């Protein structure tokens, strides 16, 4: 079941994301970040079991949001969980009136299925790069920027 994250889940979310940040695929988040941005996060669990998937929709600026921290436990990958998490984030983005979503990824093929297009780094607003200084890859990022225009579908 996908639902909004709850306050008591923050330590578990941090540990879960930490596992995926070890290889540089996801930016690690501090407890302060997670508590402050808890409303951004969706979690996937089966019944009352462990956290199996996560994704976040972060609002960056007027009309601009970012999908971030998409991760699924290795034991549950290739079951459509990541796709459902992304679809949930996109549905919220549309519901609150965002016009554009961006993301940075190492797997552009996955996000192309939702209509995201690869763009150059220069096409993104400077506000997008605010978190980058905290990344272990900075300034040599190998992630691919992608954008989805929610108003036109491109």
C-alpha cells in the first residue's frame, strides 16, 4: 500500500535511503531534512511489514517540483512498486497545480515511460542545484537531468 509517510517512520526512512546512497544512486538525507520534508515522502508497505519502497515529490519553486529518492527494496524490485510510487507523485503534482517536474537519475529509461525527457543541465533553474553541494558526487555529477511538462505532456 502506498501512503504518505508518518513521523514515526523517519528513522526507518533514513536507514532505507542510506542503503541506496552508498553507491551514489540517491542523495543521503539527514534526520533534519527528513523531518522538515516529511510531507514530501510516500512509502510503500505490505500490511504492517517493513518499508519496501519510497519516493518523494518536493516543491522547489512556483510551478516546479522534483521527484526524488525513488527506491525499492531489492527483494521487491520489478514488481511495479517504483512505477506506482512515481505515478502517485505525479498525481499529487497535478492535483496541487505544478506545471513542471524535474528529476536527476542514473536510469533515464525508467522515467521516459512516464513522459520525462532528457534535458541539458543549463535548461534547469539554478534553484534545482541547491541540494547538489551536499552530494558526494559534487561537482562531478553523472546523473541525467530530465523534465516532464505537466501542462503540455512534454
